[in-house]
C-alpha cells in the first residue's frame, strides 16, 4: 500500500470520527423534570386528588401543573403525543419573535409586498394592505376560507370587505395559516425544522421534526410530530399541525415563564414576549379576555390582580402561563379518538386546579 492510499484512509477515518462526534454533539438530550410535593409550594394534595377523580370521570388524557419549574402534580399519560390543535399558534409565536428580532421578518410588510394572494375569490387590493402585524393580531380584515376551519367559525365570519385591515379583531385561521407560509418563505425552511432547531432541541423536548402532508378533513391523523393539512377547495395555504406531549408543552410554557431564557441563553427575545402577550384586542370584556399576538391574554380586572396568558385547542386542550403564580398548566385530551371531555369540563378543571392552591 503506497503513501497516498495510507493518507487517504487516514483522512477518511478522521473525517468519519469527526462527523460522528459532531452529530453526537447535536443529539437532542431529553429534559428531565424535577418533582416537588404540592404542599411545599402551597398546593393541597387532597384537593389535587379530587381533581384526579374529576379528570377520570370527565375523560381527560393528561394534566401537568408546574410551579417554579417543578412538577407538583401530574395526571395521565404525560409523554403521549397528541394533536395540539390551535395551540399551534402559540408555538409559532416563538419563531416569529426570533426571526423578527434578527431582521429576517419585517412586521410592517404588507401582503402585496409579499406577493400573497389566494384562490378565487382572490384578495382585493384593500385586503392586500394588511401587514404581518395585522395577521399576528388576527386583525387582517381578510375573511377568506381556510384549511382547518370548522363550521362554527365559518358561520360567525364577517362578509368579505366588511372591515379594513387592523380595524377589527376576528379569530380566523386564514391569518394563522398564511403566517406559517410567510415564515417558511422568509427562512427557506419548514416550520417543523424551525421549531425543532430553535425551540425543541435547546429545551430537550422529545418532539422531532418528522412531518407529512394530508389533504382535507377526511384524511386520518398521521402518527408523526407534525403535518400540513391542505384543503385546496378553500385556500392554497395549509394549516400546520403539531403533535406534542404534555411534558413538551410544559417545557414550552416554562420557557415563556422564564421570559424566553433557558440555561443562560436568551432563546426568545424578552421584549417580544412582553409585546406579544400584551392585550391588542379585548374580545370578552365581561371576563377580561383579550388577544395579543398568537396568545390569549387574561387582563387585570377588579377581581384579577395580575395578567396571564394562554392558548387552547378545540376548547379543551390548555397551555396556560401564570407569571404571578409562577405556574404553567397543561391539559390534554385524546381528540384523535372518540372523546367525551367537553368545554364545561374544561372550565371545571381550571376551577379545581386553582381551588387546590392554598391562598
């Protein structure tokens, strides 16, 4: 064997060792939660046991209460990955914060500048004046049909042209679906890759970036961590769905409770979290509920001394962040199969959680 062959073998072996070591360094280290007794952090074990009885009866799948970053109560299969439904909006909030802060996305850009249009009836010139900021606040004034829109949302939707951009709030999946497209177009990466690289991996989530596409409502939900849902009879833009565990959602909530900081690294800009969890549209004055940017906000009222923020999925999944109490609340239901848990049960669940706190 001549010297050139020996050098070639040496270089090949060196490259392989370096490549393997590099990939090992990129391997995702799963986060391990710490546990704490409820009484240590001002919660009642007895009342939390009563919560469990209710969750059994109502048909809940899992629940986690984090306080000070530690699990003080856990119910059900908290590692089971389930569709998060509309909580997906809160998940891309972080990505928008990151890519706005680094200059990749300009929230003042209009849909016309971004060449955004849709299937007939296409967008009017007035609708194209809506900005990315309008979409983030769900104030675009665009009432186009969209993928993953149920009949109730369609029935409540205003007529096209009823409102100018930023004139009125209406929770419309068209805005959110287009935000996914804008993010992917600006970065050149899928929304699932972006979430994995920027959020899941640094936090040690068990979420992976495997994803597929399905078409219309009739397709069964794939057992992957993400899937685009197309309905091209309504819109050319897909809904982007995530399947995550209660524990991974708890990590995400804790990241926001930490004001975007994780292990000494500022993953999401603190200023973005403050801005996007501020109320931009008060849509339920009686209960003090507003919409920020991809988050619902519980505003301060006479009976509520501090602000918190949350997002739900089909009215029964919950990702709640309560900064004053240093609590993250996660609730899940297996909506991929037949289920009986309803919105009344959801409100009862929240009531029982806070009733278990020792005032």
